[in-house]
């Protein structure tokens, strides 16, 4: 059969005998060889060699949006003006990864350069607001503010501070602990001390102050030491304070215990004898 020939050109005016005429602009020579289109280079591949964070931008200032495990492979998508960072397209996430965490096979020369928005502003670290300390307890008139210490010399800080009521009308302060702790679970059984301070009403006159304590006891009136049995012989000790003015006065009792039984008692009683007073007379009885 006759071969089929394909020509490319434009259709001209037919010949006189009616034969169609095709006008060809150029004719390929006998040595012509068709050229193939240039091959598209394969995109470079990144092989993850260390566990890596994937970020929304090329810097640690950008938030983490995912992670990559060792052995994962990703396409290298793009790069930015920030060196050592490439955008990787992985199976589960696309983002920016620092290039020391992977190796790249293939050339990155044709990887497109992209502009990346600046990182979001850093979130200010909230400054914790300290929890306000509870207000120290305040004793009302006629009550004791008690402070207990884990030593025998009233050395701060105290283990516990609390308000305690008057023990009785006869004995404003009266405790018997035997072999127990005054505050189980907080104050030790032995080698502790305590201080009680309070304001109490006095009629005008002379007063005898009395106290007893297993190891040691001291009593003060308005800052004046009336009784100083430190240590104590475990007997009741008394002393006079002449000329106490009418009104509320500060009373302080101190006590310590080393071992054995523990008790403390402090009280006062008005003396009917008259006195020009103004200070106290020491009478240990």
C-alpha cells in the first residue's frame, strides 16, 4: 500500500488542474532527529535521623505543630532566607525542620525560596501571685494567745500559734498534760516550751501572783517579770505586785518541759492589805 505522509503547513490556492496545494514553511533535512523534553528533576528527599519537632516557621520561635520519628522520609518542599531550615512535606504533617536532624538525598538548588511570616509574639510568662499569708490569730480580752515551740528556750519560729480561752475563773491558766504532748502531732512530748499572752481586767490594788510548772515557769505583768522560776522546783511560787491600776493589763506566762510529767498553772489574787505601791515586792513562797 502507498505510505501515508503527514505534512504541516497552510492550505494554499489550488493548482490550475484543481490539485490542492499545501504551503510548507520549512522542511526538515534528512539528518533531523527529534529532541525530547528535558527531564523534570526528582524532588530531594529528607531522611529523618533524629527525633525532630516540626514547626510552623524556620526558627525555634515558631510553635511546634508536629513531630517526626527516626526513619521517616519527607519531600523537601521549600526553603527560606533562614539558613539550616527546610520545609518538609511528610505523610502526617508539613512544616519546618532544622536540617541537622535529617539527611537530604538530591540537590536542593531548585528548591523554591519562600517568604515566611514572622513568628508570633512570645507569650509573657505569668507572674504567680503569692498566696497571702493568713492573718495571725488575735486573742480577745480575757483570752490567751498561745505559742508552742519545739525547744526549751522559746526560740522562734513557733510550731503553732493559737487562741486559747481562760481555763477557769479561779485559775486563768491551768493545764495538766501528764506524759502527753500539749498538741499531739505538732508539739513533741518532751523538750518543748510555750508562751501565753493575754489582757485581763484588774481592780485597783495589790496582787499576789502564783504559778507552778513541772520544769520552769515565768510570769510577767505589763512587761515586768513578777515570777522567775526557771527552772522550777515543781512547787508553787508566788510574788506580790503592789499598786496595780484599774483596767486591762498584759499578762504573760512562759513554761518549758524537758521530760516526765508536764503541767503549768498561773493565777493571781487581790491582797487586802493597803499599799502605796507602784512596783512589786518579791516574795517567793
